[in-house]
């Protein structure tokens, strides 16, 4: 494990390339509302890269037991030595006690593991309640979504986000639209839209075995993968399945925050459940068109779907509803079809089905994808963090 950075140099990184692992970063402590093992997305892409250069502790929301247990931390080893840290708490604690107990557990954990010079990296402002009394060398808020617009958002979230803006040295946003909103609230905000692991999803262009639960589904297959929640336009999905019974709709992802029985149940819709990140290229390979079936509501106003470049890296034509961070740049560049309602979406899928052999579209797609990567995003973030630390000396 690379050593922690010294007090005089709390963040060290490669001066030339993100692939140079000879240098170390300071201990990084991430506070997230997302379970590390749930869906592999932005936090996993970025933090697994940090973990190649230094210690990373990923602090999840606590697990509250239905009975009385002694409060304690569970620590689980993950990618490149990254450690997932989960507080286990007894049932019945009020909010103040929940925060106080977690603060005490973290204080003891920091002492036991010699976490002395460290960076705090937040995905949720709610974590301030257990972490505001620590003294990080640098505080980063990587704002993926407008969480306050999601179902069941805590009523204190907006106020805590304003506190986090005051504490944060840097704010990163998961897309351009979110940047335009958050840059009005912090003077050192930077847009880092969804990026891509081209090698991983490029496997879908090669010979891969057909997954057993997909091989019997007829073609043409129209696919979607991602969390199935209030962002998915289930009415659009149902209308498309009804209007085009010859198309088979493959939906991959866990169902969260919505009742499974509310999903359309036509015979040509297949809900295959959540899949491991490593499995996704094999499913993608068997699709004819990939879709972003997002509803037009408050929860989608600021999203920048990671799956857009992932679909394209797999070589699949893509149809999306008019999500702003998909329209800009992918729609404007003619790389993704944009359609706002079921009739237009159906026609766009028809066009996309003819696009699979379009060499010019694929060349333009690959030219654009060559300009983005998670390695590049990570290195640009590190460069900004180094510069901010130097300015604080």
C-alpha cells in the first residue's frame, strides 16, 4: 500500500500520466449515499483509480439493525485495496445520535489506521452530519446529480448542500447542465461529464458468448441498462412495446424506489434484473439498438447518463429522449437519435436499426470517443486538486 502523503505535501500524483502508478496520493475518504457493490458507475470509476495511488476509504450510509447491537464499523476490501466502511447501528437512534455515534466510530477508525493527512470527497451533503468536525487538507464535492429532486430526498438535503458549498475547496459536476446550476453557487466548480472505459465496452464489438437469459429472445432487440427507478419513462416503454410487437425490449437493471408491478408487462418486454459490470458487454453485443428511455421530470433535469458513451463504445446505435446532456453534445454531433414522444421514438429506432452498418457514423463516433476517458477525467481532477492545495499553503 503506498504511504500517506506528508503534511507538507498532502497530495502527490503523477506529473505525466494517470497510468504512472509510482507516485502516491494522500489518503482519500469518500462519503457516499451509493453502495459500492450496487452499480458500477462514476464513483467506482474514479475512486478505483485513486486507489491505485493511495489509500481510499469509501464510507457508506449506516446499516441500521432491527434489534439492539453494539455500534461498530465493518470494513470490506475491494478493488486495488480500496476499503468500504459501513457503520452498524442499533434501531431507535434519533438523527443527532446517529450522527454522533458515526462521528465517534470514524474518529476511532482514523486513529487506528493512522489517517492523519487526508482529502474528503463527498457524493452526498447528508454526510456532513457525521463528518463536519474533521479537518481535511482538501474538501471536494463531486456532484453527480441534483439529489434534492429525487424521490424520498431528505428535507434537510438542500440546506446541507449549501453548507457543503461553503466548506468545499472544489466542486466537480457530473455534467454540463449540472455545472451551469452549481457554478452559480461555488466559484471553483468544474464540469466533468460522464466518461468511458472504451476497452471494456468495446468488447461488445468482438465475439462474446450470448448470456443464457438473453439468447432465446428474438431480434430485433431494443435494449436499456441502468437503475430502473423514477427516471425511467415506463409509459414510453409501454407504448413502444404495444406499437411495435415485433421488437423485443430488453431491460437490465435493479428496480428501485418504484413498485415492480407498475412496470409495463407486455410479452415483448424482458426484465432481466441487475447484472455485474463485467457482464454488460456480452448483453450489449446481442442488442440491435440501445436506448435512453428517460422521463421528462425533475429527477432527469440535470442527469448526464454514463451509459451514452458506453453504448456508443459498444458500437450500438442509440436513441434517447431529449436529456440536455445527451442532446449536447451527442445529438448535436449526430451520434445519437433524439426523440421526445412514442411516435418519434419509434421512427428513430427504425432509423437506428438501419444505422448498424453505417461506417461513417461509426467512424465519427469513434473519433469523438477518442477524446474522452475515465483516466483523463481522473488526471484532470488530480491536477486541479494539486493546484488548489498549493494555493492553500
